[in-house]
């Protein structure tokens, strides 16, 4: 049998377990910060909200019960095991397996958000998907201190299956390039919100709105 090549896509399709992912994100403080970003965005969004690349729904552990009550959330991820973990947290949640680089979703959303998704994908394809699906988009990217070039902090050993990212590295996204690409797609920046986390990193939430026709 031919061995499966380790890639970011393969890692997220099923190589990384929900338990290991959640342990890593909690340890570095990113789960908490990103839950705050989601709550803030949900507070300004209304109608149907796509939470893209939702993972196992760890943000629910840090959200107030009513945080998403003002919208109708739909959760999507490439990993069906992550969606099962989210449903266990929130029975009745609407979940859809979807590959954001080749999405089968239809543009019936009022808002969409993606947190630390671009770093692990062909980010221009994902941005094009989000801009097509909704007129209001929030994207959370990771900013590192100047002396840290990789998305995974040197010296940290991610737990269990997360150790895959010592071999296949997520790619940091340049804020200027991202804004330029969204501008090309007809989206205007409306807010910028940084939150500091462990190792001198920042979770930066950038919100864009489609230009009026």
C-alpha cells in the first residue's frame, strides 16, 4: 500500500484528533481569544451566519449561552469527526461537511467568519469562497512577533496528533495581502481587532463588507 503523504489537508481531514487540538489551543490561549472574536462578530451580524472551519466547537466552552442567539449559525468543517464533537456540545446544531477551497455551499448567508483557517489552506481560494457566500466577513489571522517565522511556536511540542505540524507548517498570512485580495473581490475593511495570546502572538480579527452595487 502506498503511504499517504503528510500534508496540511490530510492532517485536518482526519489526522488530528479533536482532543489533541483542543488541548493545544487551550494551552496557548488561542481558544479563549478566538471565542471572544466570534462573540463580538455574532453581536454585529444578523440572519444566517456561517462559522467556517469551525473545528470541534471548542469556542462554545468560552461563549456565554446566548452569544449566538442573535443569528442562525451554520457550522462547517472539512473533518466530520470535528463536526461530531461540535454536535455533542450543541445537539441540534446545523453542521455541514465542506471543503472551503472547493466549496459546495450556496451564497445564502448574511455573514461568514473563519478563524485560523487561511494559514492551513490555499488562502486565496478560501477568501474567494467567503466573499462569494456572504456580504459581511470576519477573518481571524495569526500575527507573530518579528523573531518568530512559523505559525507553530518553536520549542513547544504540540500534543499527540498535533505534532504533525512540526513537519507540515501552517503559513502565516500577510495582513496587507489579505486586505488587497478582499478589496479585489469587492470587500471593504470595516474593523480591525487584535487580541494578545501566548508566546507574543496576536489573534487579529479583520472584518470586511461588500461594496454596495
